[in-house]
C-alpha cells in the first residue's frame, strides 16, 4: 500500500513526431511525445502528460470541436479514444493499417481517417454509452498513392484529401447529386496540405516542391443538392443482391464510393466545377527547399508553412502577401498549428525535439522548449524537490521545474557528453562532470558557470560527487583510474587519489561524515577519509565489477551494484557485508532485432547500473539497461514493486521474442531497413532520487516522474470500531476539536480530516496544536502539505503549519530521517505559493506605482509649454502614459519622479 506510485509527468522531451494541436480555447498545445501525449498550458505555464500510452509512437492526434475528446493513433494503426476532461481512455480500436491523419468534422458528428490510398469516414462517438464507439460510414477511393492530409468545409458537407500522387480530391460527407469526385492536378510533387476557404468550396493546395494552387469553385456550399431517394423496388432489389453476396457472413455496413481521376465531359455537365485561378511558388529561382508542413487560419486568411531547412513563412491569402519569413533551426519543421484566435503559431521540429509557440504579431516567443538532442544519461533532484537537473550526451545541462514541467535554463559550456550531475546541499549550485575533461559548477542565482575544474593532464571524467558542506568536489576518471579532489572556493586541485586498477564507475559521500566511497571496475569499493590525509580507510572486495555505489541517508549502510546483477549491502564502519539481493530475474532484458541469441540467455543489460535509497532508508531503487525499475526492501531483501517504464514497441529490445513476420527468405528485415533499429533499447541510467513521495528515471523516451498516488488508497491508522464519521462530527458539535482531529487522523479520510481541521477556530489552533500527540503531528503535516496544492485557505493552513512546527519542532528533529519526505513535500508546496504570490504582489506594486506616476504627471503643469486645447492635453497625457509604460522619461522631465 505504501508503494502505490503512479506515472505523474514526462519531462525532458517536448516533441517527437506527429501533428500538433491547439485546444479549442487556444490556450494549450497538445504535443505527441513518443507513445505519450503532453498538454502544455500556455496561460498557466504548466505541462502535464496524459496518464496513457499507445503501443507504438503516436503518429497523429485528432481533436473534437468541443475539445472534450481526442483520437490518438499510433504507427501501428492502434487508436485510443481519450476524454481530455477525465484524462482517461474511453475506447480502443484498430484501423487495420497505418493511419496518416485524422480529422473531426466541424459539427462533431463525423471524423475521417486516411490510410493507404483511401479515406474512411466514421460516425463520431457521442456523449451516450455505445457498444462500438467507432462505426464505419463510408470508404472513399480515388487516389493512387498514399493519402496525406484532410480538411473539412465549415458546414461539414465536404472534405478534401491530398495524396502523394500529386492530386487532391473533394469528397462529400453525403451523396450530393451535383458533386462528382475527380482529381485536382496542377502539382509536380506530393500534396502536403489542402485547405478550404471560409464558408466556401474554394480550395488551396500545397505540394512538397513549394507550389501553391488556388482553386475556385463555381458552386457555393448551399448549392449542393442531395441525391433523390430511390424507390422501394430499387431498394428491395439492391438488398437481395447484397444478401446473395454476403451469404451468412456479417460485415460492417458501409458505403463504398469511388472517384474518377478524369471523368468524361458528359458527366461533368451541370456538376460542381473547379478552375485554377493562380499558382504561386515559395522557393526562389535556383533555391530548392522542400515544404514539410502547413496550417491555415480561415478567419484571418493566414497561411503558415514550414520547410525542411527550418524556415517558416507567413502569408496572407488569397493575394499571397508575405508577412514574415523566419528560421527557428536548421532542422526540418515537422508540424505547424495555429490557435483559434490566430495569434499563436506552434512549430515542432522532430530532429531537435523542439517545440515553439510564436506570437507573430508581437514577434515574440510564448513557449520555447527543447529536450536533449541525444540521450539523457544522468539526473539529480534539488534538496527541496522543486528542480531536476539532467545531463545528456549532447553536452547540455538542463534544469527543469518539477511543478511546471518546463526547462528554465540550459548550460552549454561542456563540449562533450555529460556523465554526472549533482546539487550541493544549498540547492543553488549544480556540479557536472563530462567526457571533455572538465568538471563545472553552475550558479542558479546568476545562471552562469562560475568554476571550471580541470586535471593536470587530459582525462575523461565518468562521475562526480560533492560533500555535504559543498566545499569539496570529487570526480572519477575513466582512463587514468584516479580520483581528483578540488576546492569549491578556490578551484584549486587539492589531491589526486590513486589505488584503483580500473575505471571509476561511481562516487558517493557519506551524508554524515567526510568519507568518500568510490566504486570501480577492479571489483573493489574503497572508502577514503577526507579529513585524515585522504587515506584509504577500508577496501571492500566484491565478486564482480562495481557499477554503482550509494550511501543510506543516515550514512550507516552502503549499497553496491555489480556486473553479476547483484546488489550487496555493507556496514561501512566495520567493512562487513550485511546482505545481498539477486536481481537477474527481476531485471529482464528484451531481445534486440539483430541479436543472435534469445533474451533468456543474453547477458546484455542484465545488471543494475544505478542505485538510490528511499528517504527513510528502508527501500532501494535500482535500474539498468532494461524497461524495468525495481524497488527492494533492504532488510527483508525482497522485491516490493517492479515498474515497467515503457511499453513502446517502436523501441528496440522491448519484446522477449522476435517477431517472426520480420523473418523472410532474405533474412531479418531489420538488416534491410536500417531505420528499424535506430533506438537502442530503453536505457535507464539513473532512476530515483532521495524523495519519499516521488522518484524519477531518465529513459530513452525522456525524464519520467512517478509520484505517490494517495487518491486511490484507504490507509487507516490505528483504527478500531469506536472511530466512525458520525462520532467525529458529534465531537465537532461538542467543540471537542482535539478528540475529533485524533479520530479523523485514525480514519484517514481526506475530506473528513479537512472538514475537522477547518472547523477549528483560528484563535484556538495554538492550543490544539500543542495538545496533539507527536505521532499524530506527522499525519497532520502530511495532510497540510497535500492541502496546499488545492485549497484556497492559504493563511489558515499556514497558521496550522506554523503552530505545529513551533510546538513540536524540537521533538520532530529526533525523527528527521523518517519525517524528511513529509517536510520536503510541505516545503515544496509552500514555496510554490510563495513564488505565485510574490509574482502577483510585484505586478500589483508595479501597477500602483505606474498609476501614481501617471497621476503625478497629469497633475503637474509644465511651465515651458502653453496649455492648449483639451484634445491636445489628452493626447499629451496619452503619450506620457505610453512613454512611462516603456520605462523611460521625456527630455526636460525630472527622471526621479518616474516611479516605474
């Protein structure tokens, strides 16, 4: 029950591939990230990953017009119908093929998917419960190659489908009598996008070679006529023919519609006709740049196009007037979206994992996020749990806010891959090691690299550690087998520790003493005394190469992960082994497509490469080159919980057995298609941190955060038959608040505990806090920490927190190790409110000062200027107001009076 962790959020990766979408209110962006979907709330500056996964990478996402439902389709054609309100999966479906795009009709009654060279229209699921949420209505044939894009008319009568065969088709949602389905040509390359004009059948088509065709329709949407219903004899005859063809087989009732690429001229008489008005080109003469994505806002006639070179254009249609031409990177723009108001443009680059939201009128960024270009290899939590720092193979160090989910600073000083990251005890300094031969310290106050530590001769550093005082920095070398020690204050090299006969794989300081533990591939762990002349106090002999080492939070135990899949526990004081865990069967490795032996006999990845203790020291988290993270009970040496980090079959080594469909007479298809094995398994270099309520893991798919799920637990505390909700409320009526709180804590019902605490008058909180037993104070503090997240009674709960800590602070210090998760959770919640309220206060203070400055300016008559007409005075005041808002002052004015 204590380990009911659930997936909380995905950081480190903001976009992979697929189409971006804005929600109907235009305030949030929905971005596909691997086999997950993340929602970025641009107004509240938060990101949240939906608690669902697809079997393969997400390929396309379609949103309903009311923003309540989403259809998420992966590369294998598996679809999820998701409620964005309840954040849950309502229905699962398989389209029996790879789907390229999906789009709801504006009225929300239908949706169309394109797969292969066909388009299929389904009845959209309604608000009622249905046995089958996806009912096929019509199948449209016409294109000869893969279909690429869908767009609907505003009245949901027709939709257009683009194709790689350079043609665009206009189909009807109903059987229109005067609309025949034929191909619109005019392009010399595959169609990337097609868009209808607002309240019209006029059409714009864009091809990959950068050409835009403008098509005019001679019929308005109201001019479409439904086909007259056939007589009952014809219906009866057709029904008999269908029954003879189908026999006893039950199939889906659908209508098959086939278009003609070039219908005869007799068939086109009296029908809807298209004529090409103009053709424009995005590329200049001699400049070839593939168009890769496009979006069109019908109300303001804004066309946004993205290209393979990272450039995007803004044009006004139908005149094709260029508004902006900018470059966001040198990588391909994969997806473009425009919000409902037409102010914000979202751009996704899959090569860099980059997501941008740009406000084109003010030419400013609303959101600019980018994950690591290559794999993340290390992470560390800040002491207060508010920030996570990650290091990647791309040499970048990124700091993420755990509350908002955004990266707020990126350090690029390293010229090679980052191998280790850690925070100092204050939480304001980050220390990193890299393969470029440097160890760097970064200041989170000024966001700069203020120390660079180097060795006398070039070496590659594999790990880094900082002592509890933050004064000593250590790094292990991969090639010289030495440990280098520097002073944080001076940056000088203090000592070089020699003795290991293999690469240093891990370093860890004892939290309570100045003892450094170093693990090496030479099958030893050495303990170095930082106070007593850096000498080796103990050498722990292991049975295999050491891969990771960590101390328990109280410093009384040491855990070591070795190459033979074991975790051994040691008493560092006496150098005695106290226990071991065999993890070979728990850390199962999958079989890669190019492996010659089975997963069962493969030794690759079957070892833990990282360890971390829980805050109370009772459990240890372990992970390696596998999709599993294991939590073990240290004392009992048993597996408590095993988390499957990913089920994404788009990654290699995810399945235990090979797919025999890929085995052909020419050999394994993975040998033919080199792109199939691009991802090299799910590497989990560092799962877990010293937090009792959440832990994190760096994986191939990004930074995954798991938090304690308290909503699904009923965990009473010392409960007996005398504790009931009725008796608790009776005690409240009698104003026996202490007894009511004790019973509510024992029952551990959150709503009942909230009702009890909020019934206490604020002037009695001091007395009641002092009368609570020490054992119950911890429970109340945990409740207060969780209540800060959602409650509006901020001052009331702050009073409770203050009184409890003032009354029981000294006694709680003796149990600091056990109370650490609750106290850190409490600190994190209060700090979040402090940040929000301080921003609000600063903004209000600025507005008041601005208003005072404007009122003073209006109340002062300038002696050098004659008083003109009232209109001139108002105009002058308006200019002064705008000038003050920009933060400057006019010539001749007294700058000291401007309180901006």
